[in-house]
C-alpha cells in the first residue's frame, strides 16, 4: 500500500498539475482510444470519439475530477471510490482491466506534460497510487 512518502509525493504532484487537469484528462482519453481501441466500445453512444472532441473533453474533465477526489481521499481510496466502483460494475459494466489501461494513459500524459516533475520517485509513487485507484475501482465487482 501507499507509504506516507508516496501520499506526500502524489499530493505535491497533483497540486502542481491539477490546474491542467481538464487538458490532461482529454489527452489521456484521446490516447486511450487511439492506442487501446478496444476501449472505444464502451463509448459507442457518443457522437464523436475523435481526438479532443467535445465529448472527450467533457468526460476527461469528469474523470480527472474524480482522480482529484481520490487524491483528497488518499487515506481511504476504497471508501472514496466505492460509489464510482459500483457504477462501473453494475450500470456501466466496464471490464476492470480497463482501469489499468486508463491509469496508464493518465500517467503517460502527466510524464509527457510535466517531465521536470516526473522524477523516478514521483513516477514510483504515482504508479503505486494509480494501482490502488484501479484496485479500488474494481472493488465492487463481486
Ligand atoms: Zn468511467 C462515466 C470516472 C475508468 C467508462 N467514469 C464516468 C464518470 C466518472 C468516471 C466520474 C461519470 C459518472 C457520472 O456521470 O455520474 N472512470 C472514472 C475513473 C476511472 C474510470 C476515475 C478510472 C480511474 N471508465 C473508466 C474506464 C472506462 C470507463 C477504464 C472504459 C474503458 N465511465 C465509462 C463510461 C461512462 C463513465 C462508458 C459513461 C459515459 C457517458 O456518460 O456516456
């Protein structure tokens, strides 16, 4: 699980990048759709899944809002994400392997946009954080 140092790293990095969260979310989703096209099947009802479309922007913002919430709830990620986990398990029926895929894309985008802040230590803590987020998002699938 996350050490105090990991939590501090994540909070510090998030404070730095959160002003760009909407943009990061949009880019992460766009990359996910392009690099892992099987993820698009869940969004077939959107009018436009292309890079930077309105739907992608809107959804990227929502997703990053909940990542920000997760950072705020970093001491209780499972509690903080339980209703979202339930939504994805029972309403949206998202295969939980996809949580790792989206997390990976968010990580890539952060590394790309904030290379100076993406030290090895920050990478490690963020990797652990997103692994926990993916696990918490998968918690209600039973
Ligand atoms: Zn998800 C939705 C978050 C992942 C798919 N999402 C959603 C929302 C949110 C989220 C916040 C909104 C809700 C409401 O509205 O209420 N997600 C999230 C997060 C994550 C996720 C945080 C991780 C990290 N998802 C995901 C994935 C997928 C998804 C991976 C697939 C692939 N989601 C989804 C869908 C939806 C959502 C489909 C619906 C959309 C619309 O609306 O259309």
